[in-house]
C-alpha cells in the first residue's frame, strides 16, 4: 500500500489519521462466553454521503449508527473521528444461538481503517471477521 503525502494537504491528512489511530481505544470487549463476530463497513466516500457497507453494518447493530458527515472544503483535513462508529450488540442466529457482534463503520482511509479494525480484533477476540 502506498499512502500519498506528496502535498501539504495530503501530509496533513496523513498526520491526522496517524494521530487518531495512535489514540484510538477499542470500544468492543469480550464480556461473555458467547461466540464473537466483528463486522466492518465504511462511511462516506469523498463527497458521496452513502456507503451501502456502512448502512448494512448500522442495520445489523443499530447502536453503530451510520455517521452522516459532509466532506471538508478542498485542501482541508477530513477528520476521521466523526466518520467512525463502533458498537457492540447481540444477535440470535438460527442454529448458533446468541452471538456478540462488534460492528464498525470506518472512515474510507484504508491504512487507518486497518489499524482500527486490528485494535478491535485484539480487544474483542472474534472468531469471525467480516470485512
């Protein structure tokens, strides 16, 4: 993967993303003996406000609300925190019973999204990850 830092705006975005990733604390913890699944989707892509993957995740676990954000002015930093939504829920599945789900709607920055997902995987210990 190659991250663009060739312009001042691209470098500023990278720096904000790194700071957010470093400071991010996992929000899902394994609290029960139930099976665990982590599911991810994405929020807004550039100026397209709707991303079906994020909407699906929010429908699966409504507490992981879909972040309704607007893109910044050209050349400005696109803050990742408002684009991130993470919540835990429990679903009852046929033939499997209750399953704890960590639902993540992530900002569309591939390097940042990976770090956030890895932090949740480490804390939640899912048996299945659906991305």
